[in-house]
């Protein structure tokens, strides 16, 4: 009996010692872009077969007024959902939110960021600082700025879908429309801030979208030069490859998130 109790004690102590200092291995976190919701990742997520979650940023599926949604509050919301050693997949404007989160919660030790047709602002830059006039004109084809509501309001479904996903078929367009929403406008006004050494520590990958109208190819090349991301993949799609080029994205992503 005494021997059994000693063994149980040793096993318990070993388990406790193993638990102390042990961190979760990390998940894959999908962060949606402007005018989209978390469910916009659904077609891709269901085929990826990894532990993952797609988050809704503030001002989407909640009652938070758009006037109260900022870059900081969006990044804080992301930080609350991070565990430790996570891989983040950021689309479009989410690149700014993810980068700002690097500065807000460095203790989460983000493992990797995969930017998909995303902005990648450096400290002191705003989300859309590198975008061209042509990018802006395409974005505003189906969207109108409402100053009173601090919101980018989708005013024409057809023009919005043509700008964001000209390569989408009828079913894909229906899916995109169901998962689109008006966008809090203040996120793009604030400067991103983070410790550059922490940014350098994180593994970074960029996936270019070659037919993109919202963040054009020339703009993406400028973003890459500015952000010094060296691992780059190309997808022959518009702005929403997670809907229109799911299989091509899977080929790229699966080896990256093993």
C-alpha cells in the first residue's frame, strides 16, 4: 500500500511539473477583412482540417456602434481570442489589425502570420496608406462613406461584388453577399504601432492575388517591398480567393500550418 501511494505521488508530481511552463501548441486564427464577416472563411476552413477558429471583429455580428470601433478596439478583441503560439491568417484590412495586435499583446507570441491580399502597415503607418487611387476607386464603386455613422456602407450589391470578386460565379456571389456587411470606417484612420523586433521574430508569408481590384498587384508589390516579407505565393484570383480559389489556397496553406 505504501509503495502504491509513493508511485501515485511521484506520478502526480511529474504531471504537475510537466504542466508548469507548458503552453498550448497554438491554433489557426482566421481574421476577416473589410466589409466581411467571420463566416466568409467557411468554405476554406471546412477543408483545412486543423484546429482553427474564425473571429468576428467588433461592429459585425454585435450591437457595437461603428463610431466606437477603432483599430485599437479591433486589435484588442483579437488579442482576447489568441492563446499562445497561434498562426494567424489575415485578409485585406486584417493585416493592420493583426500587426497592431503584435504591439498590444506580444506575450501571446504569435508564431506565424499568413497575409492574403492584405495590407501590412509598419509602425506609424495607417491601414490604407500604401493603397493607390485606383484601388480606392474600385472599393468605392459599390460602397459609400457615411460620416454620421462612421461607416462604409454597401450601397450597390452588384458593383460591390464586381469589385471584390469579379471572378466569382453566381453561387459564390450569393455566399459572399450573405457574409458581407457595412464596415466601421475609423479602423483605417489610426496608426499601427508595434515593436519591430517582435515583428521580425514572427514567421511571415504573403499570398498575392493577381487579379485583385481592391488591392491591386502593383500595390501588393509595394506592400511586399515595404514589409520585407520574402516568402510569397501567387493565386490567380480577385480579392476573395477564400471563396473563388479554395483549392488553390489549400495547396499553399496546408504545408504552412502543419
